[in-house]
């Protein structure tokens, strides 16, 4: 067999919708993007949604909307993809990384609390693999630290504490205590990249909770300005008869979503409930096979939350990083593509140059050293799933004590 790690699930419905967008004569930001924004806002229970060209752009625009920059500090996890952290550097704020808990992918919340200073303006928790963070604990921390917080600007003042800007790249469709991710953090940034559950090829969405004293329409308008050169009218508005004139109100950025991308998203949206259901079925098959053997897996579905089932991470107890790589190679020889999520940020050159050292993040390193991610996507057949299970058990059994 030849089993890819995470191919996009594109049906004829997506192809048809994109073709219709192309034939419409309107391919940049327009009616399809606006429709997708409305659908997403309603789906997650948020007052508004802004669709942009990536989760990274969404996260950065949230920081800029809040006026976070030089002299400020933002805290995130050492165990994540670079996008969770690089956006802090983009806006000129100081990046603060905290370790994970022992034997967990979640941030060490005690370490998070200890890392808060009078300069901390935001925390970026990460819903890794589509599993929601402990938002109760995070909000407990930011409320406990209110006395240290000095707001800068209208929105920070209205929030009245450190902002929770969740990296929900993996978590579209996840729920926490019965609420959809996207309506829990102050701001949530989703990814619709090609490898995600829900894809627009490249793309992302920013949603937020209503902030008392702040007009949601005005916040939406400000995000439109930030993401389209500070231009007072978008292309659709400018193209109305006689409506050519516009103003540039800020020297800002260019990261809007196109209608071609949104067209793909509109078709994905129709299919998404079934896609989430299929991911759950695959996870349950994997769990039933691997947990009895002592292979460590993540709890995707509990009484407190429902995962989006984005990634299936496993950990083989007591193996070395070299043995982990051997297992991945042996799986590849059987035609099964595996991956690792993630190499902790302090192991990468860019973050070493910022002064981070992996020795300060022992729990994150321990999670990384024996982690193997198996294919989990909605194009997998039952036959392929069984082949993955049998192959993985056959190989890993050589390394289990």
C-alpha cells in the first residue's frame, strides 16, 4: 500500500464550487468569503468572523488589533508549531515560552502563572491535535493576575486583564464543556491549510467573544483595514458603479482570503459534520488496538470536551529518539507515511538565536523524543486503517518491554 500522511479531502462538490467562483468573474475577496465568515461565526457561536489567508495572519492581526508590540510580553507553549510563537516576534513583543506538564502536551499551568509579569499582555494557549486546553485554569490565571495588568488601548482596557488568544489551528469543530472552540477564548485563530480537517487550500479564520463596551462590527471593520492595506473600501465595494474612491487610513498589511479559497470552504462546510464523524471512528479503532498494548495515546473524547480529531499522536514508552526514527522508517518501508508533532521550539535555530535552550524545557523534550504521529484523515479506507494498525503493532512490539 501507499498511505499518505494527510492528503486533502476534496470532492466533486469543492471542484464544482471553485469552478462556479471562477466563472462568476469574482475571484478575490467577495460574496463567497463573506458567506463563509457568516457560516463560521454561527457555527462556533461567535458574534463575528474574519477569514484571512492563514491562521498565522489571523493570530498576528489579533495581536495588532489589541495594540500589542514593543515592551509587551506574550506567553505560549514550547511544544507547538512556530506559528504560535513567530507572530509575537512579528509585532515586536517579547516571546516567553513555558514547558509542558510532565507526560502531557498541555502547558504547565503553574509555570504559566509564574511567567506572568506586569508586561504580559496576552497568552497563546494551543489546542494541539484538536483537543481543547484547560480554559478554566487559563482564565483563573488571567483573572488572578489582574492587578499586574496595565491596559494599552481601548480593547485591552475593555477586557481588563491579560487577553487569551488561542491558537485553535487544529480545533475547528472541537467542543469544550458543550461550547464550540472559537467562542471560548477572547480570540481564536483557525487554520484551513491543506493538511487541516477543513481546508481552503491556504486560509484561516479569526473569531472572538463579545467584549463588553466594544462594538463587534467596528472590530470587524478594523480587522478588514488591517488585512487589506488599510484601504477604506474592499474590492467588492469599490467595484460598485461610481464608487471608485477610497482612502488609505493606515500603512497596514495584505492577508485577505479570496473567493476561490472561500468557495472550497463553502463546500467543505456542507460535508464537515460527516468528516468529523469519520475521524472519530478512526480514532476509536486506533485506540482500541493500541491502548491495551501500553502505547500512549491522547484522550480525544471525554466528558469535558470533544476533539476535532485532527492528529493521532502516539508515544512508545522508554524508546529513544533514534529508535523512534527507526520505527518511522520501518513504517515508510511498508508504504505508511508517519510524522512527528512537534519538535519543540527551543530545538530550532531561530529560537536558539532568541536565547531559548531545550534543557530548560525537559518535559517538552520528553514528549518529543518518543512521539510518532500516524495517518489520520477522511480518505483512509477501513482496509488501510487495519493495515496501519497491524503494521504499527508488528513493528512497535519489537520495542515494547
